[in-house]
């Protein structure tokens, strides 16, 4: 499964610049005017994982295939987007297709880069976007309630769902995001059928200038406090500097980041935050043809992990041969792990762990 992250925020907060930096591709329009992104930009980005290189060095495969993340750069929303202002509802629909949201907040002052509201205020900007997403969800759930009301006569299931929909509508109208309701089993079931934007996990990216990487500004402090109140992660990134890193070699990029006391690019931080927020882990397959990383949810059992590779693997699952990553590295090969007794045979109830190196046996 690929992790899908939508990048949202007001116009001119640095979304497209961040997209360029994250994807290492200068193909998202960055211009100093609102709505420069007319169609959502999508890119498939490899997940940085140093364990792949270690396995490849040991196995010497024909190719190395990392796990991937789909990034979607969604055009700037403005106040009134839920009613079609700016570029409106078409972009809200694109957000619904993503698993998580990166909410970019502008935390730097620059008179040469106009702000749609005239001044820089990350908390106000965040609340503007949050309000539009709540209103969009409210409209979507009201439409669902209308359909359920027509079905409810004589249909107990529809009647129960209608009551649940009305509770969700009331919460949204009070400014409570759908994510706060997911502990309710009936609500969770309803939202599987009618996905809402505010049910998705959010990661705040605080876009700063270069000075903001070493000295926290008032804008950053307020934005970080907001993220804490929302129970969300906040990552500080200088999108323009990250964009410049795209043209550097890995060695030059590392040296450049080190000069600011930074150990990794913003890409790595955002992906790691996305994995943690969604409860994702990686397992590996390793052989002469390829070494490959696969993404699954934490708690996934062996047959379902096999199904990520191919549905036939899950249907005909017999057993899995499993080697912990540390054991594989220590012994140096699958054969040596087998000889040392650290290769385990696991059945259908085995819960896959992060870093497991796996081989599946199945019936065709």
C-alpha cells in the first residue's frame, strides 16, 4: 500500500515549493500569485530507508525497489472554498482521496511574497483552512443524511445510520472535527462509507526562512502551540532551501544541511511523520532479482502482508519464512541465517514486525 499525503494551505504559503523539494522534481508551479496550481500535482516519491542499502550490499540484487509515498500538491484554499470560492470544491474532493494531510503554515515575513489576507498569521491561516474543511464535511454529511432520511422508513439500518449522521452533523456544526468522533463505532462505520476530510490525520509543516531554522520566531511558537492543541505533529522546514538541495549531490546536500545543524531533509521528516501518524511499517523481500520494501499497517498478519505483494499470495498462504533485519545483517545471508537457526517459520496468526525480511510459501 502506498501512503498518500495531500499538501494543503492558503495560497502562497509555500505548498508548491515544498512539493518541489519533497519530490526532488521542479515540476510544481511556484508563482507569486494565488491559484497558480490549477491541477493537483501528483508525484510518487521513494521512501528513504537506509536498511534497503544494507540488504542490497549483502544480496547484490539486480534492482532495489523502495516503498513509495504519493504526494498531492493541492491548490491553495481560501475563505469560502467550501462554497466554491477560489478554486473551491474540486480541490476538496482531491483531499478526500488522501490518507493524511500535510497542512503548510507560513511562518516567515517577506514583503515580496504577498499574503492572501495581507499579513502573516499562521494560527489565523490554520483556522481558515480548518473552517473550510469542516464546512465541506458538514455539507457532505447533510447530503448523506438526506439520502438516509428517504431510506429510513421501514429500514432499521438506515434509520440507525440517520441518527448517527445527525450526531456527526451536530458535532461538525459546533466546530468539532470528525477525527474526534472515531472512537464511536457507529460513527467510524458511517465514515467508512462517507469519508470526511476532518477525519484524516494532520501533520503541520511550519515553513520558515533560513533564519527560522536556527532561531524560533513568534510565528513558529504560535504555530507549534496550535499543533500541540490539535494533538498533531509539527515539523519545521525551509521549503525554499529544501528546493535548492534538489540540485546537490547527496554529499553536498548533507554538508549543506549540517551547516544549519540539520541531520536530514524535510522529505525524511514528513514521511516518517506520515508513517507514524498512520501506524505504518515496512517489511522486506530479498533475493537475486530484487531487494524490495513493502508498506503495511502495524498489526498486519502474515497472510495480509503477503497479499500486499499479490492477492494470490494471501489466498493460497501456507506459511512465511521470517528473518529479523538485525539477524540478517549479523549473519550476512539467508542461508547463514537458516544454518544459525534464526530463520523462523510462521503461520497465519503471525503479526509482521517492522524490518522483517520475509519469504512467503503459498498454493497457486
